[in-house]
C-alpha cells in the first residue's frame, strides 16, 4: 500500500469521527427493571394464550373425531338393521307361500274326503246333514225335558228369596226431597291488606303455614277480601281453614304462632270427627263399634261428592237400608252397618285403589263380620251379590244418590257427562247402540252380531273401559256391559 492510500484511509477515519462527534447522542443504556418485567409478562401472557388456543383446538379435534366415530357406528347399526329387516321379510314371504300351499292342499283333501263319503254312504251332503240333525234332536229331547224339570224345582226352591228381591226392587221408587249442604274452603278477610301479613316478610309466614298444614293457599283470588285453601285431603283443608281464621282474628301472624294454632286446629278437628262419627252411629242405631271405626266415619263429615256431604249420605243410606231390611225380613243390623260404612274407603285419600277396595281393606282390618264386608264390596256390583243384605245396601245407596236434590250437578252438566260416555263407547267398530244408565254408573253397549263374535265382545268391553278411564273424569266407577244378541225369526202359516 502506498502513502496516498494510507492518507485516504486515515483521512476517512478522521472524517467519521468528526461526524459521530457532531451528531445527536444515542441512548445505549440497559432497560430498567420495570420495563423488563412488563416485557416478560407480555411474553408469559402470549404463551398462555397460545397454549390455551392449542388445548381448545385439540379438544375440538377430539370431539370431532368422537362425533365422526359415533356417526359411523350408527350408520353401521342402521345397515345391519336394514339387512335384518330384509331377511325377516324374506322369511315371512317364504312362510306365507308355505301356508298358502298347505291351505290349498287341505282344501283339496277336504273336498276329496267329502266326495268319498258321499259315494260310500249313497247320501248327498244335504241328506246327511238332515239325518244328523234328526238324530241329535231325538237325543236332546230327553235332556231338554230333564233340564226343564230341574229348572222348575230350582225356581220353587228360590221362590221365597226371589219374592224378597222383587219387593226390594219395588222400593226403589221411594225418595225424599232433602238437599245436602255444600260449602267451599274459603276464608273471608276484612281487607286485602291482611294478605300481606299472611305472606310475611319474604314469604316466610305463608311458607310456614303451608308446611304445617299441607295445603296450598291462593291469595290471588278474583274475589276481593277472600283467601282460598286447596288440598286433595278435605281434613287438611278444614284444619287449614280453621287455623287461618284464628290467625286473622288474632293478628299475630308469625311462624311460631302459626305452628301453635295449626296444632290446636288439628286437635279440634280430630275431636269434631270423633263426635260426628259417634253421633252418626247412634242416629242409625249401630253400637259397639271400635273407636278407630267411628273416628274414620267422622272423616266423612268433611268429604263431598258432587256437593253431597258423604257423612250425611252414609246416614241416609243406613236408614233406608235398615227400613228395607225390616220390610223384607233381612238382617237390619247388617244392612244398617253396611249402609253406614259403604263409602268409608273415600276417607283414604292418599292410597291407591277405588273406594270400594279401600273400604273392604279397612273393615277387614277392623274385624267387621264377613256379611258387612260383602255389603261394602258389592254395593257398586263390583262383585256378584252374595246375600239379600248386599242387595239392600246397593239399592239404598242408589236411592240416596239418585233422588232429587241429592247431588249438586246441573241438568246441563248431567246430560253432557252421559253424552260424553255414550260418544266415547260408540267410536268402536261393530257398536250399534250405546245407552248410559244408573246416572252414568253403567253403560249398555249393543253390538252388531254379524261384525263381532262372542270372543271379540270380551276384548271390546275391556277396550271401552280403558278408553273411558283415560279420557273422561267421572265419580265412582262405570260398569261396561256389552250385549251381543242373535235372533232367528220364522212365521207359522
């Protein structure tokens, strides 16, 4: 390198130093600790966000794979089922072909046998049929005469019993014009301001009241100054009504006071039921009953059916049954007791079963005589009548429930209820006519004998009863009787 090149380089370096020295100073200092922390936090947050996104993406991928797997499995199962159905259809087709072939063979065999029989007997089919009928009539003539004689002897032996039943049926015309009391569970308030006190702070008073009584309190009634109490159990409803009336008068409505008055109301209602049961038994002349039976009888005081007080109805039924029994010579004590307790099963509101079944269970538990238990079990004809006393109680109950003024039901509602029962039964194939009788407790279904045979009417009766049970609301039970009648008419000239 010559001297001129060295001079240019040294001159350039000198120039650069001059430029640097005269330029704006730059800050090459190390960042502070807070700045490093911020940068590090940002990096950590970015890492967490990235990691969360990766985990979410992995989760979505797993769900997608699982869903695809389930869809594939369902498709495989569907294909298998389609294949099975196709195989079953093919098997059915083959079976049908076999049956059709067998049927043709059987028909042909039968025709061949008939022809062979005609040739061997030298009689036509009509001639053979006529001969068989003549022989059967001859053999049955002696049997028919024997049956007639046995029937006459049986009628003579049962004449006394039948005469009593006829006399009992004639007494159905008896009735009285007395209307049973009808009430609703409501409590009157002096003003609607009391509703707020009944509710209490944050609803604690009304919750304590409903918990203690087991009823529902309706404060949003359309009628001003009225509180409605609803419960399936009439005794609970009466206890709640009495306790609420005391609370409104006392004005000290708070949970502790509610519990005290509810307990007091329970004791009073229990005493009222015991007194009512004893008075009812004394009124009809039934004595020596167990205490538990009279207490249960008193529960009917708070039970109503279509506006008819059930205790009043039980007393009335007992009196009618006792009077009929005295007239026909039946056991008056059994009839009076059976009439008094015939609806005792209605007190068991929390158990499953009809009031007839529950009444039978109760009276058996109380060791009632079998004759009285039979009266209860048969008063709606759920079982065949086993005695005259059972018939008497059945008729007494019918008189009490069917007489004018017994039940609180308008004519329009009565006609509508019976029409609905008839219309539901008439929807089945083969039904010619339907009649609702005994105030809707029984329907008579007359079928077309050309459409339904004797076996099918049994199924029809069951189907009609199930349809009525599922689609209609009615008191008690409905007996479905299906009648199939075949008539043969000829004219003597």
